[in-house]
């Protein structure tokens, strides 16, 4: 990896792309520290100090994707979360709505139209999330244990509220534009790189907090243990993310005029973790809904106490089991809607392709479905175990809300890191192909 970056900086055009990307990252992190107009910065800092590392539920997930900007109520408070949500919704709608499915099959022009719909939906979600965040901050519910939580927004006038919503929405639009700039003029994967930066920015403070709260050798034992566990998790995630089942495919030779086409051999790569990090995000969001209902209802009845005991605390046995089962379910659900064995089998049959030993058509689709189900089981169980790492850390290290190597963060960081290095290597090979002998 280091050699790839060293060679990239020696190539003039790649060096410009890398420096441009670094400049965008600096602007992105700068916006995460500029407060929204109408917010009392002093009261926010006092609430952040008093709240400490308490569990924030869904706020914890959004705060991670915003690089800590959510709890600081800055202009980039919403982060990249509205765009992620809009992209997931559009992916699901493509399977349901025939018009979107037809656009997807049109190629580049259709994909451009879907991207435009994603932008519109991102703005709509940003308005909704900004309104909810401002309302939560005004009511004092953003920080549960803060004495000045209700004074975060000193001026409750309608003009101030509308200004805050517009500012946060504009911040989301700016983040989306910065990500597209990195994709077009930088090293690519703009949104993923901004997501990577948001998550990685919280690592140093979280690691130092673990060291400060430790008791063995002034916290260095806990600090070293967490580092070793994190490196082990990174190795495990790299191994599983790179693992794939390659199904061999052969294309029959065809004569068109005097030329022969086909006769080649290739394969269909089916990843063990075909769903990526999406099931973890779905499960985390869904599990927060009961706690959200209790929070806004203000009920003190028995059902509310039961939800607070079993779903608001991440170390509750019912929460752990439900979280794991939801991740497994959403892994199968997402794979089933993103990979269509019938469509793949039809395309293979159209171009004369077949799997050795399997007849073309329906038998091929059944075989692909069978293989996909078999490799999704270990992939979904792996996702569930990785996602439960913060809960194990909560019990073992008493690092609630501060354990940096959570399942979602590690999956995103490793995935984006691998993809970025691959892109840099491919661009280097295009400009300086060294062949087999160096």
C-alpha cells in the first residue's frame, strides 16, 4: 500500500488528483467544526462534556457518519447519512418500480437519471432530518443528562429554526457536491472517501479515552489490548471481504460470417459478504424505533419500562439476540433483491454462456440461487458477530460509546481502503505498465 502511494506521488497527474482529494478532505473536516447559526456553542460544549460517552442510540450511528458533527450541531451535522439513506432507498425501489428498473438497464444515461433522483431524495431527507434534529435540540432530548440541554437553541423563534434547517440542508448539499468532485477530479469513490474520513476522524479521541479510563498500568494495558483486537478485526474483515466463490462460465464458439466469436472461459464472482454493511445499518436503525417511540411518548407504563430495559441498553440479552437475528435476516433480504439468478441465467443463455455440468436456463438459475444461499449463511453470521464487537467491548472494557473498532466502522474503513488502493494501482498500471519482469 505504501509503495503504491509513493509511486502515485511520483506520477504528476496522479499527484494532482491526490492533492486535490486531500484539499477536499480538509474542507470537509473544517465544515464539521463550524456551528450552525442560532446555536449556543458554549452550551453545546458543556452538554458534550456532561453527556460523556453515553449511549445515543441512532444518534450514535448518525454521529459516526458525520464525524462527530451531529452532537456538535455544526453545518455538516447531518453528514453523509441522507445520501446513504437515499441511495439505499433507490436501490430497493429499482426492484419494485418497473420504470426505475428500465432506467437501470439503459446503461449510462439511465444511471445518470437514477443519480439525479438520488440527489432529489437526499435533499428531501436532509430537510426532514434537519427539522428533527432542530426539534430534538430545542426540547433538550439531544443530550439526556445535560443541565443546559434545553438552552442549546436560546432563540426559539421561527426565523431561527428555519435558518438552522436551511443551513444544515445546504451543508448536506455541499457534502454531496464535494463527494462528486472527488469522484470526477480526484482519485474516485468520492462519497466513500468522505465516509471513510468521517469515521476515521473519531478514532484518535476514542482510543485516548479508553487509555484515560483504564486502570491497568495507567490504561496502557487496555489501550494495547484494544489496538491488538482492532488489528485482528481488520485482518479478519480483509480476509472475508476478499473471499469469493468463483463459478466457472464457458461461452460457446460462434461463427458470424468468416469470424468466430466466443470460446472463452470466465467466472461469476460471488462474494461471501455480498450485502456489505447495509444489513448492519438496517438492523441498527430498526432497533432504535422502540426507544424512539418511548422517548417521544413520555410514557411511564410497564411496556415503556420493558422497552427501556431490553432495547435501550446494548448489553441486554434480548437486544443482542434481536440485533444478531435482524442482521442475518437483512443480509438474505438485501442479497435477494440485488442479485437476480434468473436474470443472470437469461443473460448467459442469450450470449451462449453456460456453467460446466449445468444446463442453461432454469437449472442454471436454480444452481446460482443454491450457491448464493450457501455462501450467504456464513457471510450473514460473520456480519452479526462483527457488529456485536462494540457490545463485547462495552462489557469487557467498559468503553460504552467510545470503542472505536465497531463492526460498521471497520467494515466501511477496510472496504473503502481496499477499493481506493485498487483504483490507485489500476491508474498506475495504465501509465506505467511494468509487465512480469521488473
